[in-house]
């Protein structure tokens, strides 16, 4: 069974075995405003946790999406190229960014539960 975890960078991560799907939280998309462009990583690229993986631009700001965990990109959400507003419409669904195959020794300790994340954004 997969579980949603969160990062301090306002990303959500669904881990299912050794695969993780990553996107930005509803809080993050609301802060950004209307997303107008998303630059996604190349498939088969290896990233360390904390590396810049993707770029997101909105009418208010531009920012980067960082790898929440160490692993290799296995899929990207091609829909975002033509329809970046999916990030605003369905940040926790069709607005996902990429999928990763996690490294064998991946450290999940930095990820937060939903309750911990809600505490973070409430502050």
C-alpha cells in the first residue's frame, strides 16, 4: 500500500515499493499562483536528494523542484508541457511531475507525515 509523504520544500511523494511519484502540494501551487511553464527532467537521469530536478514558473514566481529522494527518473508527466495549469487544477493528482526508481539505500527520514506537513504550513 502506498502512502503520501511530504517535504519541507512543499512536495508530496507517494512511495510504492521502490518507485516514488513526486508533485507539489496544494499549498505550494496556491502560493505560486497560475502555473504557466514546467520544465521536466530527462528520463534515466540520476539525482541525489536535494538536487534541482525540474523548474516551475508561474505568473508570480519561478522556482525549482528538488529531488526529495535519491534515485533515477523513470517517467515524466508529458501532459504538463501543453497543460501546465494541471499543477493548479490537480496538484495531488494529474499535476504530478515525475516518477523515480529509488536508490537501494534511500533515506526516508527527512519526509514528513501529512500531520507534520500541515503543522509546517500552519506556521
